[in-house]
C-alpha cells in the first residue's frame, strides 16, 4: 500500500493474530530511499473477566445478613465492569445492575440462591466482552435446639419406670436431629441416633446404670440423599439416674431339731 501521509488506517477488521508491518520511504520516482525495521502487531479480542470469589456453586454458611465479597480479574485492564446480581439464572429478578470501577464488590445478603456475572465495558459503559457467570448459595446457620425434658440436673427415679422421654424444641429450617447420650464424667457414648421429630421414648434401660448422664441434640439440614448440608451447634443437658437399692439378704440358720 502506497500513501502520501505518515499514517494509515485499515478499514477491514483483522482477526486475532500476530502481524508484522514496516514502512519504506520512496522518492518521486518511487524508488526506495529508506526502510524501517519490522514491527509486530498483536491483535487480541477483549477477554471476559475471570471470576474469583465466591467460587462456582459455593455454599456459604453463616449468620444473615451474610457479607459476600465478590472479586474478579480483568485481563484487558480496562478498569470498568458491569456487575450484575440476581436471584434467577435468567436475571429477571435483578438485585444489582451497576457499572463499577475496580475488581470487587461487597453485598449483605440473606439466605437463598444467587447468580452473578461481570462484563467488561468501555468508557461509555458499553459491553466489550461476553459476561462471566457463576452461581452460589447462602444458608443461615441453624440455631441450637432448646432441650426441655429431662430438665437440667433432674434426678430420674427408675424404680417403676421402663423408659425415659426426651423432648426438645424444633429449630427453624432443620429437618433432622442428631441425638447422642453420654454416661459419666468420661462422656462415654452410650446411644446415638438420628431423628426427624423432637421427642422420643428411650426404652433401652439396660444400657443405663446409676450415674450422671449427658444428652446432646444437634439440628441438621439434610440433602435429599440424607447427607448433612449444614448443622448447628449441639445443645447439652445433664440428668441423673437413681435406681432402687437392693434389699440385703438375710441368712437364716436352720434350727437344729432334736
């Protein structure tokens, strides 16, 4: 290409590639006078941002509102990005739609499922890349159950009893409870079972003896396959078992008859 200026503008769009270019000065007879060295031109399309936190499909567990830190990197170093957060994958229920400067945002969110995406934009706020998309969820920490029966420090007389009723208060969003019974100061595990109700009758009395016992209940949120999705802090309470004293046997010496 011959031009009579010190610059040139290509009208065609070039694909991503490495190009080499040089300039040769010509006299009036179009003879070469000088020639520049070879120059390299790399053409790269703007790259989508790289999302860092929260991780893809992350489940964040904690007290709500939960402070969520969003972060990403911009390979193009434009400095501006369109940050979007929604409650659905189609971004119909948008919670935030904002052009931001930098590579991070922080929001306080309640429990639920969320979708977020970041798009690199130019100085006019127009997108220059496709968006990077991720999903994550927030689960509020389960509360500790309130243990009701037996009461803390209660002494249970098992003379005429063949079971013990355990009762605790339901925990919001929990769908199961882990129950453990310990014996003595050494906290020896005597019984362990998972329940879906908040009361049950313990009838394995032969496992018990005169001693101090500790019972523990932990609220669970289970997945459909039964694996715990999250668990609250366990609650503990002590009670004492009293068993009837055995009467001492009397030894009777047979009378010697004449």
